[in-house]
C-alpha cells in the first residue's frame, strides 16, 4: 500500500521520492488541479488514481476511460494515475492524446461509464489536473469531489484484483469523424481556426474542414511551450490575435479553442470578439425557432438579455440562470432536459438531437456554423447587431489565495445584501435583486448588474459587470464600484486583465 499522502513535502528530498504529496487545495468544486511538483508529485497522482478507483467501486462501476492533453508532463501523469486505477481493480481504457470532449465521447462510444481526463485545461504550464465523471455525460460536482478528497487524503484507497489496461488506437480520428457530422455547411465560409499550439490543433482544423468550410490555421502546430500565448479564448491576447487574422485573411469568423478543447471563443467578420453568452443568445434565438418552447440554462456570469429577449419570448423559450462552472451547467442542463446550456467562459452544452450533453468546443463550432448556414444572407456581425444592446465586460480575475477567496466573497455578499436591505444604490441606481446562488450578482433597476464570485479552479476571484447604458458606464461599474470594494481587502491582489 502507498503511504498516506502528505502536504508538507519538499521537492528534491528523499521523502518526496517515497511519499505521496497531495495538497488539499487541489480538490476543487468540480475537478482537481495542482501545480505539478510543489503541490502534487507522481506518487500523489498514483494515490489520486487509487482513491478514484476506490470511489468508482463505491458507485458500482469499474470501467474508466483515460486520456491526456498536450503538455510535456501530462503523459507521465496519466500513467501514474493509471497505475493507481489498475491497483484499485479498474478496467482502464486509454485513448491516448485527447481533448476533454474526446474522452467524454469515448464514454459513449466505448461503453465506459467513468472518465478521468488528465488536463490543466486553459491554466498556464506548470499546472496539471483531472476532470472526472462516473455518470455520463456528467462530471463530478462538490459532493463527489468531497468524497474523493476524503478517500485520497485519508489514505482510504483500497487495492483490488482484476485491474486491467487496454490501449485504443486511432480514437482521435473516430472522434473527429463523429463531431464532423454535427454540421454540413453549404454556404461558402472562411474560418480562422485558432488553437494556441494546444491539443486542439490535432483535432479542430480537420473537423472544421470536414464540416465544409475553408480553414485558415492559426497556431495549430502542437507545442507544449505555448510560444505565443496560453491557449485560452477568453483571454484578450488570444482574442486580439484572432481578430488580426480575421482582418488579414478576410475571414467570415474566427473560432478559438482552449487547451483541452471543451471551450470555443468567437471573433466575428469585423474582428470584434463576441463573448460566449452573446453567442449563446444568438444560438438560443436560432434554435428556439426550430425547437418550440425550448429551455436554456445559462450561468450567473452571463448577460441579462436572456431574461428579456423578445425573440425568445415569442418562441416560448425559457431561460434558467444557474451556478457558474462546467459541472453545474452540464448537470442542470441534463437534470431539467434543457435543449442547451451556455456558460460565459465558452462552455456550450447541447442535448439530443444536437449533442450528447457534454461540453465540446467543436460541437459548439458546428452549431455556430449551422446557424450561419441557416442565415445565408447574414454575416455574423449582423446577427450580433440584431441583439438588444448591452455592454458586458471581460471576465476579470484578481488573485486571491484558495484558502482566503471564499471568505472574501462571503464578506462582499454580506455587504451587498446589507446595501440592498437599506435601499442603497450603485452609481445612482436602485438595487432590485441580489442573487446569491454563486457568489453575488447584484441587479440594478435599469437592467445593469455586477457579479463577484470565487473561482472554482484557480486562486482567484471572478468579476463581471454589464451595463445597459454604455461602454463607459460598464467601465464605471467596475472602476468606481467593484474594484474599490475589493481593493479594501488586502487578500485581493493584481488582476489578470481589466476594462
């Protein structure tokens, strides 16, 4: 048996080589993420595999798909995880280099109820993690992550006989062939495909070409150093390069994919980025015309326009606002039988007949291209212009330690609740609603709002603001309201980006 994991080991020591290192902070709300080396070592990953295998046995399962993203250390981490899973008596099916949605698809195609995808997603190099699930198409939430944490940190992992490992060759192509069928485009479209040298470069260009569009490849060669920028289509740096490529090539749009391909970012024909919630609103308008009385799920970071859009109302559509996080939106979309779920960070979820319910950047790309195909006389920018007007900020994330971020957010929630109870205002506007399902979303009388919540997977706080008045007012909501409020707390550090 492995020793019980410790959190106080130092790299380059004897103890580090013979004892699992697993820091408790790596167990997030709906997946696991650590800095590889100082927060978890390979024996710690093996302990995680043993704990995960023990837990899925508790859930009555044994067969599990594993895959890994394209980083210099991901293969070794997957192998250490596999050692633990096999020791726990699991039937491990290894699909090799994969996107997260490739692994989710494999649960269906290979009849494996469980999944463990080794990926740091869009996090910077140095990070690693695992996205896990035991009930397709769902991934773990807080309850499952809590039990897994208990097993791993408590040394409760149990070895069992019967473990096995099978390698599946060529599964990447099987996935590409399947996702390519999601759209068959008749309209001539030129598409910039941006992958940030991440894993999606091995999947996205071919899949988009198979859908029938002309593809301009941008940073699609795999390079685990990420020489230009981190593959994250929510970051301004990647979006700026996508916009430049659209203008340079006269493209109809750019589609950008994150490090593990479960998110999709969009830049229109004018070079303007369209945040995923606005793309979601455009898709909801399009799909609700084809599927009457459809229900959509969106996260609390998303635009308030879903609740007031006249097209959605005319089509009988219903929108439910829910907790931010791919696991939460995926689970809620499945639970209520929604047609689709949209998360502002770029996760899109499509239930049958549009998809299998999991988040997939290429399935989202197919839906966007199909929407354009159904509107042959319209450019993407024109579909965007047809939406009601609101100015939404970038997602801004000041640093805050994992041990402190929830306490800081709780304090901010209490402040806003007290302000609302006292009839207070924000920039001269009355507070009409305070939603606390996930941090705090403060809605104002003109439809503008501000959001403060703790990041579920990084040592950060998340800030989004939206104005129904102007871009300047949107900036003022951040600079004059949220930023000064957070600045009063010394635990809150520098922002990754600001408006």
